[in-house]
């Protein structure tokens, strides 16, 4: 069963599945609510599931299904973020858009192995638990300055920049270097307040002044401070959802 809100992605997956003689496609869905109904109706063995969709996300679909979920799940995502590290850690396969036939067949081989052994449910349970919504988020970030540690309130941060093995916090009062990775820090920040605009930058949504369209189709995010950051296409869809508007 296919679940993806992009018709072209579903078309590509359907064509790849048509080349597999032992695979029968029982349903296609464009959002999470359709997926829940279709799983109940068709009870598929395998679910190819998009992560970001209107309404329910892929993870929310799995949580809603509970023990009624299919035996094997392959995540389909356009966003190479910290969640992919969790997929790998818990041995749940994923397809990173755009993917080719070779990578697709690797995923199917893992699916066949899982269906044959019945393994994987426990690992998927751990994955869902590890990505469950947090009830607490960072409020202050400790930054070492000379011989003292400054606790930087996250609300005062305009944006965060990756810098080798550090991140740099940009505030109205200056910059602070923190020995942390972007992925780990992003995992601890409230997504209602902070959003990734590309691999090396996170912005405080409350500090965003405007978005400027570029001839290339990309966007420039302009902060209150005048700082301009490029909104990478790989993060655009998630950014739109977090900031609560569509860029078109």
C-alpha cells in the first residue's frame, strides 16, 4: 500500500512495484486519514509511508494504527534530518526522495526478509517511542564564554549556525559558541518556535520578518535583524508547515 501526498511520487512507486512479480498493490492514499481507512479495509503486509503529509504525518498514522499496523513499513521522506538517524538506529528502512530503482529494490529486499522472519515490530515500537512528541523543550542553552558559562534564553536567539563541531547562537547581543551538533540541538528545540531552513541553519520563527522569492524558485528568509538566509528546497515543506503559510 502506498501513502504519499505527491501524485508523481505515487506514480513512480507504482511503476517500480509493477516490475516486482511477487508484489500486489492493494491501495494508494494521499493523506493520513485515507491511509487509516485503507489499512483497516485492505490489511496490507507492507506500507510505503510518506513522513510529511497534510493532516496526519506518517508517524502519527503509525501511532494511530497501533498494533493494527502492517508487518513492514518503509518510510518515504524528502527531508534528510535527524529523524533519518533514528530510522537507521532502529533498523527501519526509508527511501530518501529522489531515489532510484536500485535503492528501491534494496528496500524491498529488506521488506521480504522482514516478512520472512517476522522481526522488526519491537524496533519499530522503539522508533515511535523515540520520536514521540516532547512535553518539554530547551528554555536556555549554556554557552561557555572565557571563564564563565552564560545561559542564553532560547527566545533571545535569532538564528543558529553550524560551525564545524560547534553551533553558533546569534542573538541581539552577539554570538555564542556551543559545543553541540545541529541535529541534537534541533531535536531539543520547540518546533513551534524554531525551524530548519537548511542543513547549516535554524531560525527563530518569531524573528522572521519576511520571505523573498528568488528567480530560481528558492526563497530568502529575512530576519528582523536584517540577516538573510536561503530556504533550501529540502526543508521548504517542513518550514511551510511550521510557519503556518504556503509559499507559492
